[in-house]
């Protein structure tokens, strides 16, 4: 089955890659921001009865969400038989519990909101901590693309003898997967977080692997503080500048410059978020998941109830 691809603003590059892999047609989507910060969204209509797929990575999400909701509702109104969302980076997954009285538990709330607009979702390595799978927060069919194989391929090409270093216990699964793919050693640090930018990292000794290049591997670089403290801990043990590799490069608040200033070597991320560091292409894996959803559900799903 064919489908129509739409790129939300700043997602044109990733959408073009999906178009190459799928041979789906792409149609125009425009977002105009008025001086009062309201948005006008305009779509070129999809082929009636065909699925529509909107591509919108969700770093810095809040200004993107209302235009995305308008685009989704309009695509459905214009005749899309089903509606899918490709969000290579999926926001609001970190707040998966109520840590202080009255806090919104945003992961399931955000997932339910997306489920009322989209019939299915494809994303790349969402930051799931207390949830075992995306099904626990997103009530529609979904596919999670794992970037480990593509990250490992980049490391194998550019690093002769890597030592894979996880900056905290949450990174252990990804470190194990990539280290196994490379037949390389791996270690995992212990992290204590007291605030957004108050992080302490305790690293095991790496003296056994003096001939190796440390490669710090994580799922996301947001404030960059965890990665920066891991670079500092490694520089205290080895003169080799560590390479920093992550699936998602958010780089909030000057964190990329701070990471370079700490003594990191190369800093590499996937193209789930566009930028200078986005050197690992995950679009082929995403395209395969998209084609699977478009082929599996040719008829639009019934809307979820407002309280779902």
C-alpha cells in the first residue's frame, strides 16, 4: 500500500530519507506563526483512502504540539484512511512517576493524548525507565526502533579498539547490546542525580584497557551533565579524549559547547534530531516500521474516548 508523507517544520531532511526508502509520495504541509503566536496549518490533501504519515521529532516539544494536533485533525478530515506519527525523538517519557505531591505523571498522559490523534506511532529508543514497553504509555499500535546496530556500525568504522562506557545504570542494557555487537569490553558507572545540573558520576577503573579508546554511550544527551561528568571521570584516568555517542542529541542550554570544553573528543548522535552531530542514520529502520504499519492497518481505527 502507498501512503502520503508530511513533514512538520524542520523535519524535511528525515522525511526525504523516509521517502527514498519507502517510495511513498510526499505532500506539502505549511505552518505559519502569526505575530500573536497563534498558528495556521495548511496541508495538501492526501489521496483519499490512503494512509497519511506525519513526521515530527519532538525535542523542545511544546511549540510543536498544537500545530501537530492541527495537522493530524486536518489530514484525517481531508480523507486519510489512517494516520501515523513518526516521532524519532519522543518527548515527555522521563516523568513516569509522581515524585512530589501534585505533579503530573506526564508519560502516560502524553501518550494518551497522542493516541487520540494518531492510529499508530513509530519512535526511536524512547526513554522508558519504570515502564517496560511503550504499550504501557501509548494506547495504540506502536513500533520502537533500536539504534544499537547503527551506533555499533559507526563505532566499528571510526574507533579501532573501543571501550564502551555507560554513564549510569540506566545505560547498561544499551552498553551491553553495543559491546556485544562489537565484541568489545564495557563498563558502567554509578550516577547520583540531585538536580537537572547537579550530577555525580563514579566510574570503575579502566586501567585494564589502556590501549582502548573510551566511547561513552547513552540514549540521550539533554543537559549533557551526565555525559560531561563521565568525560571528567575518564580524563582523570586516561589521556585519551573520550568519544561521546548517544541516540538522541537534544543539547539543551549550551550543553554541546560545555561537553566539548570538558575535553570530549568526537560527539556523535543519530539523526533522530537534526544537527551537526547527527552522523548515524536510523531512517532505514524507521522506514521499515512505517511500511509495516501502513500495510497492516488499511482502515482507520475508531477514535479513542476522550478519557482514554
